[in-house]
């Protein structure tokens, strides 16, 4: 009787322990997937900022797609109960997403620098163009005005032919 | 002959045009012209990558192929999620008026990052197994999408009007909203009807 009771107790303990382990494991997977999802979103946001700064982000978008593929595999594996696959795919996604984040930040800062230089050049050239245009026109005007006056003085006065008596 | 005041006005106008032309690159930095309409495309093509030859009469243990595509015209790079869902004719589709997705659990999914003006297309293969028919009903036990197995246990009643057991494989387009930092239903979905038939 004692042996039977001890066996049942052991079985119960093993079952309880397994359930606790399973639950912890599932929680871990959920939290890892969530972490990978956040890392991917953060990486995308930084890539978007780099793109807005004028950087060519084609290479980074290709990497984002690779990471996104791993995260999708992880989500589907999790939904199908394949926790091991979910964990390994999530880890692959996290590694790529973290790499993208660093690359995107570097690309963004270099694109911002380039954009600042370009903006300065544009403003300088615009200002110089406007000044050259105004000065050039003023010089033409200075030469044109005496020419116009000379031409006006050379003109013969016309007698009005339709004047009434 | 024009008067000196007229020439003055012409010179002033030419000067103003010259200044505006010279300043136009700088004005471009400040003034932003309105961009065109922003939208996304979502499509399903048949096995020949044309809008024809879609699988319709399907049976167990046979593979089928369609192509899923997304196009980005949103003005910048976008993070899309494409969910593949499977339903019988009684289960709800997304509600385009209320802008809500179908409450059904997604089976397969694609996460896609697309630059503006680019499109993406991928094959979607599917097959059914564990299919049974009884009392004017059909039961699909398993659907395999791109070699991933999903246990669905989906029942369909005999459709008297269409004379078949109708299921629908449909895809929903979701988009990641950077401002609120959530993935939202993008109010676009497409699907194909499937009539489950008996394997001979």
C-alpha cells in the first residue's frame, strides 16, 4: 500500500514538474519571439530613418527580409508546438536584426552627413547663382541705359499730321 | 520704341526669373510638393503566374500551386505581414467596411520588407490530407502549406446551390505602422475558392 502511494505521489510530482517545465519553456519561447519581433521592428525603423536621410538601403532591406523569414518560421513553429525550432529560428532572426541595427545606424549617420554637405552646397550655389544673375543684369542695364538714351536723342521729332486747325 | 520704364520692368522681371531659377534647388529643400496616392497591392496568381488556371476542384494528397504577390506604392519602405488563412463558407472573412481582419487564426505567414515602387512574389503550395466525407459534410484534417503541416479539422457542409464542399484559402495584408508601433490589418485580402472532392 505504501509503495503504491509513493508511486502515485512520484508520478504526480513528475507530472507537475513536467507541466511547470513546459510552461516555463513556452513562456521563454514567447518572450524570445517577442524580443526578436521588437529587434526586427527597431531595425526596420532605423533603416527607414536611414532611407529618409537619403541612404541607399537596398542591402539592408534584403537582410531584413532574411530576418523576417526566420521570425515567420519561428512563429509558425511555435503555433505548431515545435518549440525547439521556434527557439533556433528566433535566435537566427535576432542575430541578423541586431547586425542590421548597427549597419543602419552607421548608414544613417553617414547619409545625414552627406545630406548636410549637399544642403550646404545647394544653398551656396543658389545664393551665388542669384547674386551672379542680379549683378549680371545690373551690368547689362548700366550699359543698356546710355545706349537707349543715345538712340533716343538720334531720333528725329515727328510732326503731327492729323492736328486740327 | 518702348519707354525706359517699360525696359526697367522687363529687366526687373528677367532678374526675378533669374533669381528664382538660381534659388530653385534651395526652394526644393523647403517646399515639398504633394506626393501621389499611397497604396499597396495584393494579388494571387495561378500556377502559370497569370490570373487564370486557379485550382478549384481539389482532392486529398495532391499538390496545388498559386503565387502570392505584394506591391508597395506607399512612398517609402514598408514592413508587411501576409497571413494565409483557411475557412469554410460559414466562417467570417475580413470586414472591409469595419476595417477588421478575419478572427480566424493565421496558418502560414510571410514577413516582407519592400522598398517603395518594388513588388514581391512568392510561390504558395498547398495540399490536403486526412480528408473524410460523411452525412453531407466534408472534414479536412490537415492542410500543408509550403511544406509546413497545419492541423485544421475544418468541416464544410454540402452547398446545395454550388453543389460542392466549399472552402476558401485567403490571404490578408497587414502593415507595420511605425508611428503607433503596431502591425495593423491593411484592409486588403484576396482568396480562392476550393471545392473539396473525393479522391478516386
